[in-house]
């Protein structure tokens, strides 16, 4: 299993919006960055990700799961753009802010800390565990 982080502006698509989609999940569409697209192409069913509120909040809200692998993005006719579908698994016990991530030496190389602009990014297993620790969770 691989781990990921999906960034969204809460005014556009929030954690609550994601939760409301239930088990059907939602297409993670509209991504127009090749690196982010390639990250989605690498995803497999069951991979987990953090759902991150960007802009003013800058915090990880919950955990999502890839429920459909890469497929054409329905928001464009351009075949270069693909996306995955994700569904909400559960909220974190306590949201983890970008400031908390930047302050934790275990996360100094996390893409979120190094390149916070990338909208879909990989998370290592060690980083996944560190974020869960910051959220007051285990495993």
C-alpha cells in the first residue's frame, strides 16, 4: 500500500463535502499539473491518503481511500489529464496543521513541507505514522 496527500481549498471542496459523498466517493478532478497527475496514475485501489485543507486553514483533516484507479478526467476532453476517485475513511482525531508538520523533525523532508504547492503528493510510511502521532492516533 502507498500513502498520499490530496489538497483542496475548503471553499471549493471540503472534508465535509468529501464525507457527504459516502462510499461512492468523488472524482479528484481538475488537476492540471503533470507531477500530480503522474502521482494519481501510480495509485492503486485501497491506497490511503490524507485530505488537506489548503489556503487559510492549512491542515490535514482526515483520511481518504482510493476507490477507483486512474481514468480520464471528466472535466476535460484532453486525454492527457486523468484522475482517481477517493472516498472518506474517517476524520483525524485532531487536525494536523502545516505548522505542526514544519515543526516536527520527522517531517522535514515531507513534500507538504518542501513543496506545499503540489496538489497531489506522495507520503512515506514514516511520514504517515508521524502525522498520525501528531493527530493523537496510533497506527
